[in-house]
C-alpha cells in the first residue's frame, strides 16, 4: 500500500512510518518545524518528507492518509482530503490494524516513565529471545531505534491518554487492546484535553474494562490515583510498591554509576539488581517490567542482565558531552513531577556539583499557570535555573499564562540564581557567561528551544 503521513515528524508518526516501510509499504509525508532526533531518523530510513503543508502535496496519489493529532480543521491538506473524500485514518487505529491485531499487546501507561519503561520492557524481552515488536516514544539506545517489527507474538507499546486525532477524541490507548498493562502513575496533564484529574482517571477506568480476564494489570500501589482506577478490576492484578504489595523493593546502594536494589516477590527476595541510571523512580520502572517479565516466564538471571546492560533512551538523561567545562545532559522532562525527579536524580548522582537547569515551557499544560506553584517546587534540586520564553505565549490569555516573573521571584527567594530569557537566541551567550568548570547542565524540553537545541548539540564537545 501507499501511505501518506500528515505530520510525519512526530515521534510516534515517524516510528510507524518506518515500521510500515519495513513491512514493504511505500511511505512518505509532510510536516513543519522538523528537528532531531526524528528528522535524522526519517532521513536515515530514506523516507521522503515535504516541508510545510500544501494542497499540491496531494497530487501524488496514495491509498491511505494518516493524519497526526497535531493537525486540525483549517490545515490545507486536511481540508483537501475532506473535500475530495480521500481515505484517512488516525495513527492509533492504524497501529492496531497493522501491528497489534493477531498479537498480544503489552501496553505501558502513566503520566511519567512510559518511554523508559517501554524501552526496558522491550530490552528484557529481546534478551530473553522473544523477539518482540515494539513502538517507543523515543530512540532506545540498545536498539538504536524507536521501532521493531519483531517476529514474536508480543508487541510492546506506550499507551498515551492523549487524543487520537481531530476526528477521534478518544485516548490513544483504547485502540491497543492490552493483554498486559503497566500503570505507572496518574497525574493531571494535557490541560488542552482534560479539564481536571477526575476526567483523566475516568479514561483509565475505561481502559481497565478492555483488559481481558486472562490478562494482567501491573499497577503502582504507591500512587493514590492509580489505586482508585484499578477498583473494580476485571483481570488479574499485581501491585508494586516500595514496601508492600505483590512486588516491592529495597534500595541497596546509590552511586554515580547508578542504583542497586533488591526485588521482593510477596516478601521473598529475588536478589540484587543493578541499574545504570540514577533515581528511585527508575527502580519503580524496573519493578513493573520485572512483574510482566516473570509472568511471561523470563528468568531472573536474564532480567538482571538486561537491567545491567540497559543503555537508556535518547533525550532521557542523555549525556551529550561538555560545554564550557560543564557536563551536558538532555532530558524530555516537561511535567513538574518529571522535572523534579530528574533533577533530584542528577543531584543525587553529582552531589558536589553545581546543577544548572535549562527549561522550556512548551506543552499545552506548562505554558499555562496550572503548575505555577508546582514548577517552583520542581526546581528545588537545581542551583541555577534558566527559563526560556513561554512557547507561543501570544496564544495564551495573560490571565491563564505561566508567569515567569512570579516563578523567578519565588525561586530567587529560595536562593536560586534565575534567568528568564526574552528570546531563545540569548541561550548561547548566557551559557557561555554562566557555566563554570565542573557544572552539570540539564536541558529540560520536549521541543527544540526555538532551534537553539540543535545548535547546542553541535557545540558540545564529545
């Protein structure tokens, strides 16, 4: 078949485009504001991409258009497709048709940790010889890819609660029909879709209803919202927690090399496990993966080897190199909780270093003042905080917009050195005058810093 992707440079869209090409289909697409790593990924897989959107692109015939959820009515290509009644589909529905039907899906959900947990689950299964298919919201370093067709019966995928497309406002994960479901955590996010936390919990409750009786839900018992949505439960349930539940853990050692912990199954020790990344939240990811892996019949030795050899995910505490004497790490964190645990993990890893955080308020939630106080608390582990301009702030009414002056004042009152930029172009000069030998700089953005992201990456010494 011939597939045409509108909005092809999104992480999930690009991943599926490459998977379809690997299956032998012809694939091309269009997008705007394309940047690494997905632009590099598409180019490496020789998938043509047109810049911008134009009715002219539709002169090339296709069998099915795949419309990304970033597009809406008013887009010239969307309007032309509707006018001509050309066939189109949402990405989640296409994923189910092409990759999940006929296989058992392992779906990883939650507000935080989906990408790392999906990558780790896939790696454990690969180490066990199960040859899984997978689709990950980032480049998994063990595979140097975000996707794999796989030859086994399992398909591992992130289950996002964001909506599917302008014509399908259901959460993406309802299309994936999980046989195994990991539920890591639930917090308020996606303010452009959900009015409050209660509405988010409601869609997770509905997800619980489509897990079959013989399926397995692995849920974080330490998260109060998770505890709410798993009652009632219609399938098998296993709960993980720090101190109790079906699965629990004890922290044994923390060091710059990572974290060591003991896993307990119903209170019985399965031994020591080593993970090469800092942060207790990583242990929770490992625990959830171990629960599913054991249900699949994977041995503890294989699980331990996979944990130890896990190389992480691009843009998740991804070390670039050095800039002006500072070690530079890139992270996708944008929700206050993700920012807080990421910075805390880095402070834990480098307790004697000055920690510099560079944050871009970009998502539909963080550009608004929903998280005004939470963001101030999120930066507590940092010594220096640099905040780029609110992304597309002209679209947000001032009374609803994140107040950078208020955030700056709050952080300065707590002894932080804070810079609020008027333009992203100020970033290089500010870093040159602010960074010191031995500092640790963490980039916190799910975007491109107005194009400065690519420039910074090029300027880093590896």
